[in-house]
C-alpha cells in the first residue's frame, strides 16, 4: 500500500470509529417504537387495542350480572389474602376485593394511567379502604414486589398490554408459592378489545405459566382463565412468540376438536 493510500485509509477509519462506537448492534430500527426495557423480549405479533376508557362497563350493570362475586368465588378469594388488581381503572374490582379480603388482607391497585389512579385514590379515601395501596406501572412491567401475592387479577385489560412477554415475565416473581393469575377477557381479536383464548394460553405458556381453569360464562360477558407458574422462567432470549392466525377458531384448544395451539418453532394460534 502506498503512503498516500495508507493515509486515506487511516483517516477514513478514524472518521468511522465514533459512528461504530455509538452504534448498538443489539438494537434494530424495528424496535424503535418499543420501550428500551422491553427490547430483550420478543415483540408481540398481534395488534393491541387502544384504551378508550378505564371502565369496561358501568358498575351497576356488572353487579346485576353478579360479575365480581362470581370471579372472586372462582378465584377462591378469602379473608386475609393479598391480591393485586392490574389495570384497576376506576376501581370496580379493587373496592370489592378490599371488602372480600377484609382488614387482615391487602389489595394493590395498579394502572399505567396516572389520571385514573388519582381518581381511584380519591375513591379509596372516600370509602375509607385502609387495606388498599395504589401504584403506577408501565406497559412492560407491573412493578410488583416479589413473593407477595396470592392472586393477581387481569380483568378486561390484558388485550391492551403491548409487551405481553416482558409484562408476564416480570409479573411472575410477584406470586407467592401457591399464587395464581386470574384473567377475565372477551373472545374476539386483540384489536377489538378482546383476545382469543388460544392466543392467551400460548402467550402465558411462552413465559412459563400453565392453564389451570378455563370457563365461559355469560355473566362475565366473556371468559375466565386461571394460570399457575410451571417450571423455571425462560430467559428472555429463549421466549418463542406466538402468532395469531386470521382464520376463526383455528387452533383454539377450547373447541371440540381439541387442537393444540403450539407448534415447533414459532407458536401459532
């Protein structure tokens, strides 16, 4: 190499070095719309419903259906338990859980909406619910203390979770040894404020949960699912994301055919 050519090469490399140093090869432009704290987890291959209200339905209508009582009975909520209500909104479940667990129990109400939590805080004070605490979470982390909860409730909100794998992975350590996650949702596409059961099962399974109970009830305006941890948590890079088929009822393990929603490689529902 001639002296002049060597000099040009050295200058070019010197100019390129700062750009390379500033480049994180583990991140791609496709993740630019995601929280940095979620980028080690796979992206959810499904649309996410846009939150339009913190109320699924008005409380009188839900009580007329006996919704909360039925869900708490199915979840075996008893006095003295510690329960988290994720996506608490205006506090429909928070207030009823507080009454059910009693003075010896505790309820943590969590939401990502600061305004909703402010209104809920005012309600908690007004109704003198001394066993309720309030905490703000994020879209990829419920921010729950470890080994603390007998039950974690996700009622008509899971379809709005944009980072389900990070969210569930970080939720799992909050459960006590016999702790369970309770989901109530609607069987319809995730972009239409619901989630097909097969997709729900697949996403929970991907992070190390097993389905313990699944019930469809008209009183719930949807379905009830109960999950328990199984085995160790997978490392984030080992989580295999689920994909949602467009065909209706294909791979739904709750149908009469009993099809398995999981396939080798990418999980498909």
